[in-house]
C-alpha cells in the first residue's frame, strides 16, 4: 500500500465502512473513523492501536464535523484521504415520503458529505495533496422503482463530485466517486433502510419492488471486503478514475442506462436542435 497515510472514514461502524477501517488498520495505516454511536464503532473495530481514532460525529452539524477533522489533525498531524461512506437508504414514492423523511435523507447522504468536504479541503489544499473518495450508488446513475429520493441523493453526490474534481485538481487533490451495486452488508436491514411511515395502497409496484430488495438481504453477490480493497487501491494510483463502478450488477445497470439515454437523445434530436436561433 506504500507509505503510511492518514485516512478519515465516515459511517465506519458497519458495512463497507467497517471493512475499510479493518483493512486499513491491518495494513498499518492511520485511521480516524466516525460514527453516530462511538460504542458501536469501538465494539465493531475492537482495536487498541494508537493508529485508530474513533470519533462520534453528527454529519448534519458543521461544528461536529469540524471538531472531528481538527481532532484528526491534532492526533495524526495531517489528513491524506477522505472516504465519505456514511449514508442510508430510503424507499417510497415521492408522494408517500414526508418532507422530514426526505430532508433527513438529503441531510445525511448529501449535506453530511458536503460538510466533511468543506471542512477537510482547507487542510488538503494547504498541503497540496489528498484524495477524496465519495461513496454514491448505482442508484445515482440508474434508479429503480420505489427509490426516487435515495436515487436523487446519490445522483447529487455523483454530480458534485465530478465538478469538485475539476475545482481542486490545481491543488493536487484527487476526487473519485464510487457507485457500488448490491453488496452483502446490512444495507437492506431495518437499521440502514427506511420505508415510508405512511405508505399509500395504490403504489403496488413500489411495494413489490421493496419486497424484492428486502428479500435480497444476505444474498447479494457483492463482497464488501473486495469492494473495500478496490477503494483502498485507488489511493496509490497516479491517475485514479473520477468514476468507479463496483460489481457486475452496477456495470449492467450503468451500461443499460447509457444505451437507453443515447437512444432517447438521438430519437428526439430534431426537436432538440430546432430550438436554436436561426442563422
């Protein structure tokens, strides 16, 4: 893995975040790991290493995030890699989900990620180096029935990551946005997946879609340990990708979306170009 780096990983108490932290510590890296529940985090990681810094963070609070970044700098002297992994899924049609349910998902999946980036970049910019890895989802590229809000949050992560990569490349900072497919984590369990408090009976296809996904729990083909290893490998690359898909299912959904979008663009090309001023 090369020389030792300082990694800041959010959502580290379970799933891909936990796999990342365990692999990094095993490799002798310095890791600041965040969670809303520090007891859950320390129990899951079970490490007394001085290279491990567990931190309680409320990602929706800029002050809490800034304190976590500063604690990392104080403990390790710098930050080299940011992995914005924290997030959760929410299912339901737009009509079914309340404003609170919708805003809460954006607060964690989008604004929490932005808070970390906003507070970390001054340090990365000052040292003229760093790598920001934002975890999105294949749902942000090709959404599915019943997951409109979740897909919207993950599409936002992809969109701002693309522009962020352009904005900070002059400072020696690299950006990668990762879009995983289905991995065998606890993502589809009640602790990581929210469904509408007030479902509407007419949305039969949405209920069926949710049932199919929940049935998939524990049978996903993606290996979280391999996903973590793939993400860690990005940091040693001289020219890492801006976009990285993880999983065969992600590849299939992404290429399907590209093909459908290309066909639609070409089908309606005449109307598209008809709106230009003559001459």
